[in-house]
C-alpha cells in the first residue's frame, strides 16, 4: 500500500511537467539530406528529406542546412528563415509549378543561400516573393522557368519596407524576365555580382520600385535592363551586351562606368549617362541623355 501511495504522489507532481512539455518542439537549426526522411526530427544525425518536411520542424528565424548533396523539393516559406546550402549541393527541381514561394509575415527576413533552382523548361517561377520584409538571395542559380526566374510582387501594404538583395547569383534561360520587380511593389532592390543571361529581359523594375545594380552582367537577353514608368535603375560597373535592346528606359535609368555594347539597339527611351560609359559596337545607339559619351 505504501508503494502505491508513493507512485500516486509521484504522478501528481509529474502531471504539470507533462502538460507543459511541448508536443512538437521546433529546433533553431535543422538538416536535410539526399538520403533523409521527412519522418525524422531533422537533426544532424536524423535529417529530413525535403525543405518542406524540415520547415515545419524549424523555429522562426532558424536555419535549414544541407548536410549532403540532394534535391530537396519545392517549398513555401511562411516565416523568417534561412535555407543554407553553401557547404553542399542543394537543388530544387520542379515541373509545372513554382520552385520557392515566399509568403512570410510583413517584417520577416528570408535568406536563400547556395541553392540551385531548376525549372526543366516547364516550371513557372523560380523564386516568387509574395510577402516578407527583407529577402536575400545569395550564391544561387535560377534557370529554365517558363515565366520569371525571380519575381517580386510585394506591395507596401503587405510587406514592411520591402527590400531585395540578389548577390553573386546566376539567373539564366528563363522565358520571361530574369529578375522581375513588379509594378506597385515599392521594393528597394540591390543586385550585385550577378549574371542574368539568355532571358526574355535581364532585369525589369516596375512603378514605385528602385534597383541599385553593381558589378553585374546582362548578356543575350532580348532586353538587358528595363525601368517602367515610375520605376528606377541606378547601374554602375555593369555590362549589357548581345541583346536586341540593351537598355529600355520608360523612366529613370542612370548608368555609369559601364559597357553597353554589341546590341542590335543600345538604348530605347532616354537614359541618363554620366559620360564615362563604353557604348561602341551597337547596331544602332538609340536615345541617350545629353551627358553621354560615345
């Protein structure tokens, strides 16, 4: 009887602990592997198989790492998070759908690092940014989508001070625009050390948004760089080459220390040049601001 009483007393003290323990604790760092399983807890010793399987087990503002090479599948991101495959090959290969959808909270920060996103000529959009505060795309490859490589459709109403960084990335062979910043998005974008080649348009900036572009190459696109009415591009140390039209300026495009060469038409619209660009070799130069040197 004494033993039964002690067990009953122990159960009374243990009950609050059991009630307060989380049923599904989320880790700040999780792992995916080419030979993982989404039934696992996504730890380093028991990794998950896909980004979608790992994201539900990763705490907000946490990080998913690629343990070894693998194809980790399409994913929708709904919170602040980092997907980091910089130490191992991490691929997203899709057909008939988007690769990565970002629909996080208005002030969330999302980082994609070292990921190859492949649309096999039937995927829709490589990276579609619907809502988030800050999005950083670093050392990524986005290729062979039937619409845009990267499409940012955020608005100031749904995203707090939306910012986009694309750094040291390759956006190539997409039917639509390589990097598209949509009209009315109010995005402040920075594109640095990036190549956008053989797309419909290399980079396009819609009304209300501004892109600062440095040390980047736009080659073999139908249009290299384009700013729609109400949008703006400031470009320094860029190369815009081998396109049908190098630069289309429906609004503010300012360009310095750059090459716009070997296009069928160099410029359409009026671009402000700071007089230190190299513009030879186009079939037709087109229209430039008064400061341009040829």
